[in-house]
């Protein structure tokens, strides 16, 4: 089945391609390629611009996982940019505060912000351009201003009471002069510009070669004025959070000084001629691979990708894979994650037998290698069919229409209370260059709704610690120095042994659902990248959310209203709790690829029309 409609062409060329969730970041990345930089230079520059122009989706004190293919190194690498829990963050400490769940906002949930060091590690080891060139565009947008997309003032408006009553440092930045900024206006954040100017100055003052200047910048961040400002704010400020109370933070300058981004090998699985690579079980990345192992037993190519058989198969496999995520995934430096068994064909064959014609309403983790699964009490006690309404402090699920917006410009629903309950989201960027280098990165955290602005820095710190459980003995239990199991999950794939595609999407627990659907349409139905992105999408909310308050909707599947009634009716008859979203509300996938043709290598890219922000550029 070939699509009859796409919003844009799949762009093609030979020089370079950049796709991201904001056109300004895509343009800046392309500018780095035009200057002679490689894919990694472009990704880093675009990543810093995203921190400025999408403050509702990420910030300088956030995190980023990066997956890449370097032509020089000849292999796939993962740069691990999610930071770790502070040394003082123990279950006992939270229990002493009469908490049984980590708050979703404020300072208690703050982990080491890993984005800066991860970007610097990528730039130092794989890039070519100097730090000054890389940071200049972000500095200019922060200082001189950038035009606000509608989502930003809409988000800020929902936070007015929280900011004015409880987070005055945020109000000072996002309500300049007490006024709500308007869509299309230029918005400035001079404190972020000054922060990055000081970082550049620290690097330049160190002298030496390019690498030594990058190292000096890293020290200024993790051991210098940035770490000092974070430490001071967390120690001296009591901040309202989702518990309805005020708390100091636990994150310290020493936590930042002792952490650095690492490089590790990816997890891979071979599927229909593709070798798919994902981040490790400190992310939800293995869920993508587990779904592929399960879906291998279905003839997806014979199914209509907008029909009930396809949706049912994908959703039911997702339920099983995400159930295993809840029971088994965590930081492998702290817990044993039985990845060999989880990705074993025999294990998946037995799991696949659980899928029938009717929709499951149970959370059913497996027992890989005979091990018995462990679930948090709040999850294990949930009865089949119980529905807990979703909403919280993490990345949103389905986007909803805002007043006066165009049909393809949905706004994420934000439910904000005076205790600081709010949602944030995520960004994404993909790049491929003329030498065959490729990279996918998913920056997130440090949203303007996550924690108050630290005045000296112009931004708030990540609250990724909300993903920990305050119960001993679970893979996701809180522990000092441990990585929270993040939802951030960029994707990469080889085709016939050659690096082929880098892709990903924002969306929290939906990331490895939306990106998987795009990949399946491309592999099984012959859709090009743009058509695969544009096709009607869906997600299930069956599993517990990774974000505060860790809610779930068993059996629920949310479909864009572009699915026809025949498909929706058939899914309801199979027992799915079908909810209809807006026509263009599911996902923000982008992708860049490199394809061998009979006349040479061709680069190609696509980006998501949903939200009216994402663009792919190239030539």
C-alpha cells in the first residue's frame, strides 16, 4: 500500500542533511556543514540552539543520549548524556521527608545535568570545528532574540500562577515586565547568552589546541561557575514541587564534578536486512528491539498500516515489551538486566503466544531465564482493567488543539496546579554528512516547567530523578550515582551492513512506539521517509508512565482521527479502549538516511509536520 498524500517531499541530495524539531536548529546545523564541519559539529550546534529556541522542551541543564556512526572509527557508538542521582539522594532521605514518590518538579528530583558534557564529548572526539563556532549561534539567539512559536507562550501562560506565586526567578525570565510574551515576538534570555559566553571565554583563555579548549570548557561547567551556581541554588532555595510542599535540592557541585559523559557500545538486533541499534537498558531503547523480536512473527507487509490488524499486532507487542521494561530495565552498573534472554528468539516466541484476537488489559512481564519479575507495589497492585487518568510532570502523550491554531499545530495539554504540577517535552535532531557520518540525538530535561530558573544561568535544572522508585530492590530503585531509566531513545540502523538511517522523536513513553511505526512503514510497506512520518499514527497508554505520578490507562490505544471508523470499530470489538486524538497529534519523528543507488550514494531526510516546527534541510 503506497500513501496517496504526504505533507512535504522526502528531500534528497549529496552534500548533507539535517532534520530536527525546530527549523532554526536545522538551519544552524546545515550552516556548520557548509562551513566544512561534519555531522557531529552540526548536531552539537543544533543541540545548543534547541536549548534556546525550545525552552519548553529542553534546556542547558538537561540531558541527552546520542547514537552515532563515525566513518573514522568505523562503528556505532552511544554517548551517554543522562546524568546520575546525587550522592545525597537515597530512599531513606526521601522517606524521611514523608514521600513515597519522587516529586515531578522542583529541586528534589534534580539529577546531574548531562547534556553539556555529552555534547562536548561528541564535539571533542568526533567533531572538527572550534567551540566558538559551535556556540555562537545559540549565544546570538539567546542575546538578540528568536521568534516564539505558539507552543512557548501557551506553555508559559499555563504556568503563570506557579511562577508568580512560587517560582519568582522563572517569572522574571518568562514574564518580562509582568507581561506574557506573544507568539511571533522576539524573546531573549540574556543570562543563557552570558553563561555560554563565559564558557567560550574559559576555553579561549586556556589556549592550546581545539581539544584543550573544549576540556577547559568542560571544567568551567562541571567544576567552575556553572556547578557553583547549581550547588548554591539547591542549598539555599526551598522550592514548591508536586508534593505540595517546599524542598531544598540534593544536587551538589561535587556531584557535577565527579560525573562525565561516557561512550559505550549500543544494543543491536537484526531485522529484515537491517541492524537496528539502540541505547542500553538505562534507557527504554531495548523496548524497540523487543518489539521487533515479537513482531518478527507477524506478516506485517501483508497488513494495511492503517488497518486494525496492524494496529492490534503493534499495540499488543508493545504491551509485552513495555511490561518487561517495568520489570527488568535499569542502570546496568547497579542491576543485572537480562538482555540476552529478553532479546532471545525462544523467549519472544513464548511471549508472542500471549497475543490473541482480544486486547490485553493486564501488565504481563515475562520471566527471562526463569527469573521472576519485580514490580513496584503501585504497579503490581493494579487490577486488570483499572484506569488511572494520565497526567503529570513529564513529557506529554497526545497533543491537543489550542484556540486559534491551525489544524496541524496542536499544543501539548498542560495541567498545572499551584503545587507545580506541569508537563514538559523533548527535542530531537538527526544529521548525515557527505562523508557518511551519521548521528541521532534526543535532548530533553531542564524544561521551563521542571524547576525554577537559576538566575545566574538563565535556566532550571533537570528533574529526571522522578523516574526512580522509592522502593528497595527494583531495577529502577533510587540509589546515589545511579542513572534514572530515561525514556530518551534515539535510533539508528544499518542496512545490509552499511550505516543507513538515524531517527527519533520526542514523546516520553511514546518515543519507541512512534519511531517504531515510522520504521515499520518504511521497511514493510515501502513508504519513503516523509511518507512514513506523515502516515496516521497511534500509541498505547497501557503501561505505567515513566513520569510523576506514574499513572496508566490499561487497554487504552490513542489514534489520530485520520484513522477511518472501520479500523476504530474493529479495534473496539477486539476490546481496545479506543480514544481519538486530533488529526495530526501523534509524534514528532524526524530522520536522515544514506542510500546506495545504482549511480552513487544519495542522502535523504524527512521531518514531522505535527506542531509546525520540525523541518529537514539539505542539499
